C-alpha cells in the first residue's frame, strides 16, 4: 500500500495538533491520516484491522496505531485516555469508520441492521462523547464525521446503510450545536461513490451513468472520487480556514445528489 504525501504546509490550525482518525487502516481513513501528517499533525490512527493498521502507520512517520473496535464504548474511552497520555491532548477527531451491508428492506436481517448501526452511528456516538469533555475543558477542538450522500437521498438496497449514516450526520450536527459555546466545531463530509474497497461490490456503470430501474442518477462529473478528494474536504473543515463553519454537511460526490 502506498500513500500520498501531499504538502499541506501553511494550513493554519493543523501543525502539531493531535488528531484521532477512526477507520484509518485503508481507503478514506488512510488518506485522511496521510493528509493530516503532511500538514504537521500527530495522528492517532484507530481501526480494528490491527495488521493493516500497523502497515499503514509504518509508512507515515508521526502516526500512532491503536487497534480499536469503535462499537465498544469502553474500548474507545480507554483508547482516548491512552492517546492523551502517550501522544497529547486531542484537538481533532475525524470519524471515518464505516461498513456497508446491502439488501432489500424486506430481506435485511436484524444482525446486519444492528452491525451497520453499531459501526456507522454507534462508533460516532462513542468517539464524540469520549473526546467532547476533554475538548470542553480546553475550550476548543474540531470534529469531522465522514458520512455519505446516501444519508440525504434514498437508495435502493441501501436502507440500513443510509439510515445509519443519516443518524451519524444528525448526531454530529446536534453535537455541534451543543458544543459551539465551548469553541468546538462539528461538521460532516458526505462522499458519494469513492474508489475504495467498499465501492468494489457495486455496479460501476450504474454508479457513473445512472440506473433508472433503481431511481439513481449518475455522477455529473463522470468520475469516482479518490479517497484524497474526501481527505481534502476533511483537511479544510478541520483547519482554522473553516474557523467560522460548524454544523455543516459538505457533499463530495461529483454532483451525484444534485445538491439534494
């Protein structure tokens, strides 16, 4: 696995800050880690895939690997405490961890439903609640949740995923409302179809040009996003360049949702 080393020198508010990134072992999470390191941040990378996480971290000086299952509240709380002791006070949290289970509404099993919500919504709840008090005591911080454009547009065969991402979006925005008085900003980045392992199981033609039978438009820009495209949006929202932006949801989907 090779990771980009884009230069982000001069981005205010990122140098020497401690950033926690979940779902960091691959795809968008790994791209976010690389971008933060390039900006001078110290990154605590969280993922339950310990081997892949260690491999990613070994390629990025300034990255510290913490194998963690974000569905476990106690594990997240312990990881946050350990990171603050070993790396430093957390100033940035980026929630990327997510899973996809497809299937018709009438065929979605309770186990799939529960697992998707445990990761996609529960993980966001656990991490935000674990870092919020610490950020409050320091009078600032920034949180970015990577959700999905499916949270705002119904998708055939993706009810559990879309609903879980919608929950993550609204929880993050509500957190932003409550935490604003403490100088903590909470925003969302909602990617569309992105060139990751999660995308591999979906029909590429239907994604790019659309599929009337599933009521899906294509991507006006005619390309899948790269993970780095999403990381660019995260970097902006995490930085001081977005210091007056909170509770917003930035779509990075090539126009696929027609700004719905």
